[in-house]
C-alpha cells in the first residue's frame, strides 16, 4: 500500500485503488458458511420449542389468595406493601414532632394563624365567584 511508504495518494490513485478493491469481492469460506448454518439451525430449534408458562408460583396453586398475590407482583411486592402499612401505622400513632407541625397546617408568614382542612378543599363558592 502507498501509505506505508510514506507517500500520500491523490484522488485519482485512491479511486483506482477503491475500484480495484470493489471488483474483488471476497467470498466466505465453506467452513464459515457451515458454522453459520449450524448456529442458525440450533437457534431455530430453540425458538420452535414452547416456552414454559410464566405464571408466578403463587398463582399456580390457584385460589383467590394466590391470584391476588400474583396480581400484586408476588412476595416481594407484598413485603413492600406490608412495610409501607407498618410505617403508616407507626407514623399515625407516634408521629415525630416535626410531622405534627406539618399535619396541623401551614403557618401564614405574617402570623395569620393555621389553615384548616376545609381551606384546602374546593367548594362550589370558589367556582361561582366572578373575577
């Protein structure tokens, strides 16, 4: 090749070199084609085999509890739900001091007092006002 000599090819020489390389398309060897066909047949045989059913183990036993457990996502999801429920009961029965201040309502910045729950709920009066 000309680049190994340190000589740079001009456009015409490069075009000739690329045209010559395009005429001589290499063909794969017979061994390579045989290996490719063997791999393709092995993959096709695996694809034709039926896949095992993807039913969670809890649903295989049937019953309402098994179907409910499968619908929730199995035991890991049920463990997460149980943890959230326990945390909710714990925070509801013994809230930390900072949470009590938040749950009582937001303080007005100018000392106007606490908001009540009814202040956060829309009413028909709010929707009928003109403005």
